[in-house]
C-alpha cells in the first residue's frame, strides 16, 4: 500500500515538472518568434521602468495606435531623463498629410495617467517644435506622451516616456575668515560660494552678535559693516535658498574687526538721481548725491566737477550728523560728458576724497502721437501729434515743426508754436490736433493686409543749434469689422 502510494507521488511530481518546463520553452520560443512593433517595445520599456519605480498601474489606459493617424515624435524630456528643475517643457512635433484638430498632453503628474484637461493645443503647426508647460512639479518619477487627432478623428499617441524630477539644494563652498578695520566695510560676492542650477538664490544671515550689519543686494553682493567704534571677533554664517525652498548653509566664518581708533570719514555711495533708462541725464538738471558716514561726527561735504571746463568746487554743505546724504543740484548743464566727485571732512579735520564719476548729459525729447497703427474702416479720423520734454530744457529748446512723410511725399507739416504748450509737473507737452486721411496715406489702395510705413520727423533747435529726430510707425489695415 505504502509502496504503491510512493510510486504514484513520484509520477505525479514528474508530470508537474515536465509541464512547467514545456510551458517555459513554449513561452521562450513564442517570444523569439514574434516581431513586435517599436510602439509595443517602447510601451513595455516604459511600463517596466515605472513598475520598478512603484508607480500606479496604467494598463487600464488604452493609447490609440492608428497607422493612418498623425505621426508624433516626443522630444523632451527624453526617456529616463532626470531634471533638477520643477519647471518642465514637454516638447514634441507632429507630421501628417491631413489637418490636426488638436493635441493633448497625457501624464500622471498629480493625477492618474491620462489627459490633462488644460494642456490642449488646438493650433497645431506641423513639423515644428510644440510645447506644453507645467511648473513647480514635485520630486518623483513620471511618464508622459501626447495624443493628437486629425480632421477626420484619427487618433495616435506614441508610447509614454519616463522622466524624474530630483531637485537639489544649492551647492556651497567654504567662505574664508575675514578681517575688517574698525568703522570699515567688507564685501563678499556670494555667487562665488553658492551655486544652484537654473535658479536665482535668495540669502539670509545667521549672526552670533549684533555688532555686525549685513546688507545683501540683488547682485548677491554682501556688504558687512561693523557697528561704529566697535572692534573684536564674532561669527557669521550665510544661508542660500533656491526657488524651490531648498536651502544650504555656509561654514561658520570668523569676522575679526581690528581696532583703529578715530578713523577718517567714509563714503557709503555716490549716485546720480533722475537718470533715464539709458543711464544718462535727460535735461541738464543734475541731481548728485554723496552718502557719507563717520565714527564720531561729520563736519562738511563738498561737491566738485568739471562742468565749467576745469575741476572746481561747486558747493559745500555743513553737517553735524554721523551719517548723511548730501544732495547737490546744478542747472543748465549743456549736452556733453562730465566728471564729478565729493570730499568729506569730520570734526577732527580728517578728510576723505571720493572717486571721480562720469555723467553724460543727453537731452531727451519724445515724439508723441495718437495715430492708429491698426485700422479697419476707411474714414478720416482726428489724431494728435507733438512732443514731450523736461521743463529744465525750456530755456535752451526751440521747437520748429514735425513732418509726417513716407519715401515719396510729405503728408503733414505741423508747426509746434508755443500756444499749444502746457506744463504737467516737470514735463512740458506740446501737441496739435490733425486729421488722418487714410485714402491719401494709402493712395486709394485701402485693401486688407496693406501696410504703410510713415516717418515722423521732428525739427528743433537746442542751445541755438539745429537738430532733427526721426521715428517710424507702421499702419496696418486689418480685415473685417469696425473700430469702435
């Protein structure tokens, strides 16, 4: 009985092992004999990778594959790429013989893998790079693809690509210990000691003493200033924070302030106030500031310049503060390049002379107009033309006229006589009403899509010398509708 049972058990076990072996051989042969498409290979690769990354199962999402549909190439982020930035541009191209109705981004960022209902492009330019943009993404592994649909509703989507976001804290290098003279300052360029790819850094300081003041400007320059008349040793640490909120601390640096006794006064800064966007003075009214400080008491600040043709004292202001901004004004400075600087004295007679700085005076006269640059209706309409300039130029500026012309003829010559002038604060405005006649400008060719380029030519005298300024404008005829 026992012997018979033993033989049956051995036979049963043998049958099971043979069945398993046969199944494995069949599966292996079947896999080698199949020729799956590139689409299927890529899909399996993406799914296997994301199985390793423990992402949710996406097998319930059916991506269409239609050989007659659009052809889509996923460009970036590339497969298995890693980004240290949470802002991702999903770049792709589409090619097809038919028009594309729309393309939609598919991903699993903050949702189960599927379409993003916001990231849909209905204006698809074929064979050109197109983008979807997602910002402030959290760290983690993700997948993405793009589904496009043509004008007869054929859909296609390539296999998903994988990418990961791994944001890093700023990198830091050791900042050396520093020495500062009593009542002096020391500057450090923090960008030389902290680095964060594709991210501007914000900075904080950790101080072990209130005897230091630290100022950090927008260019990452840290200015370290000891308390007046204090000397000794203290510690300082900087903290850099990137836009993801990740931070990195510097080493604890030693700051040694050396005793120097009563020190000479010091310039905090020199500045030109009221410069234009081009960094020049627009009207010859110079406003120059000398910011000064001392450990005991200031006595005077003096302004020097070469505006008169030689280096001379312009003005002296008496002061009794520890810190002061002395502001000087000089009027009626003509066009040109000039040098200026300051000297400062304290109550002990110690003097410090500043650097010499250059200032450029370049009168600014702005042409203004109310001419429409996009029109749809062929009717005459009123507009204005004129100029704006600073009131400090009024004594040296004489306006003649403005000419509106093209390459072949003059349409208007407008005299800018004084009766059209009015003052608003420090700005003088001179303007005159005109009537724009579209048929004359377009020479009876008022057709949609036509463009006319006009030149506005201002003639004026500055300090008795004649000048001319030009500006170009384009008038474009839009198709359809009326301007209200």
